[in-house]
C-alpha cells in the first residue's frame, strides 16, 4: 500500500516510524512532514489543511490510505474531501470530528450516550474549569481554584473567539485512553499519562503536552473503552456521523468513577510517542481495516515494556511556537544510546537540523519498568541540545521512576 501521513509533528513522525515497519507498505509519503519523517519516506510541501493540495498529491502518488494526524484538518473536513474523491482515509469526517471541535457538541453526545462527564455550570464561579469551546491546541483549558485565577482566565478564553464552556472542578488522576473505531466498534489501543503544564510539579500554563508515559498502572483499559468509547461511537453513528479513526478520551479517575474531561478525534501528542514503541502487530493493516469499516478480527496489543517520552520545547513556549533557526545537536548520540527521537518543530538548513516550532523534539525510551524507561529517556535528553531548550525533569516521576 502507498500511504500518506498528513501532518508535521512528533506524533506524525511516530506514526510514520511504526507504519514504515509494515510488510504491507509500498511507499510512505508525508505532507508536509518533517526532517525525521524524510528519513523514512518522501515529504511533500503541502499543508495539512490544504484539502485540494492533499487530494492532488494523493491522486498523483496513487495513495491507498491517508492517515490524518492533526485535529484542525479533521475538523475542517479534509477527510470528507478525500473520501468523496475515492481516497481511503483513517480519520473521522468533519461532522464526527466535532466531538473535539466543539465541547458543547461533545457534551450533547455524552449526555445522549449516558457517559459520565463533568457537570456544566451556568455561571463562572470558582472553583471551576474554564474551557475554550473550539480548538485551542491543548492550551484552552484553565483550572480556576480561586476568583483571581478565574478573573485572569476569562479574557484569555475569550481571545480564542470560540465561546466558553464552564465545568465543575473534578479531582483525581487524569489518563488518556485510546480506541480505534471503524464507525461501529471500539477496539482498545492503550492508555497513557501525559503532562500538560509547562513546569515541574504541574506549574505554569497548559501546553500541548510536555511528556508522557505508558502503561498506566492498575488501569483496565478494555473495560473503560467499553464504558466510555463504545456508547459515544454508537451515538455518533445514530446521528449519521459514524466515527472512523482514533477516538481519544481524556478521563478523570474520580472517587465516584471515571468521568470524561474531553474527547479528541485523533491520536494524542505526546501520547502517540509512547504508544507506538509499545505497539505490537501491523499498524498499517489495523488502520486500513478501520478505514474500510471492518475492524472485526483485528487484534491490537501493546508490549509489556514501559515507555517514557520527554518533550524538548522552545524557550518561549507555550507563549510562542515559532522558535526557528537554532541548531539541534546530539540526535545521533541519543539514537546510539537507544532512544527514539521523534521530531516535531524542526527543519533543515545547510544540512543542519534546526528548530522550527514550539515543541521541538520528543525523546522516547523503553524499558522493563517505568523507572528504567524514565532513566534511559533522561539520559538521552542530556545528549540532545539546542539553544534555549526547556523540558520538565519530573515526567513519570510519580509512577515510581
């Protein structure tokens, strides 16, 4: 099969890395891709949200399966355009992707499906959680425990321009839970714990994610998928918007049971960077089966080994995501040390890999335990450098690392 990976981040690099190992793969293409993906296949200068450009590319390269990584093109309906023109796509329609694109819509679906979620509040009053209703690249959620925090968050949420949702403040550990869907069934794909805040100890503003680990101890992923994902997929199908792709639930494990914080319509970033190294089997065959509407008989399994990823971000991230031009050193040394370095915000200039974004690299390592994986990941992080690099030192520490 000829495969097109749409996107340019570390998530797409991780997906491309695993897809490249499939015996079914003939050619791997990416749009626009990044220097890391370019070592696995051919990158094309087509934006992820350029539906017409992607269709032209898919036609000329005879693409058998398009795998759309980021949320923005999914919500914009790029998958619809490709499907309408005969291209098989792993990724939901624009209508199904509203489960991520509109938190108000997600609440409606959750209520209709009978899935537990945080209660919506009619008035913003601390303590509460304030969320931008539309896409915000992981930066539109504000936990407001005090009136002062709420007052500071209100204008920031308003600046997103998509309206706001106010929710009760839930307490408990968070977990990211993934399932593949062919529009009817939900097949568990594993779980991860991510770290959203920029600073150690969960201090500072939210980001797109500063690291992750997998597995999550003492979590029955299959039972949770049946409880959370399956009813939502059935409800979307009932509404005439079958979900084909990866459905990602952000859950809070409260004293009263799991409750949905949010849904995402794609693989997570940085969670994909710890799930792909643990995945066993043929990822391409699984994604292609979902795209053609038949996951029956497809078995998904993850290795018993643990994985930890640490994100190296730009000095002004998350306030800015356009840090460009700094030379990245140590990529080969990290790889020789046994780590996987998935590139996110990178480019090539004069033969050098340079920074070109906000979250620059995801340094991932595996081990027999979370502690071992964590030690190996940070040893590799210390081998990689670029001017102004910032990263958290406490990824997976709470898991016994």
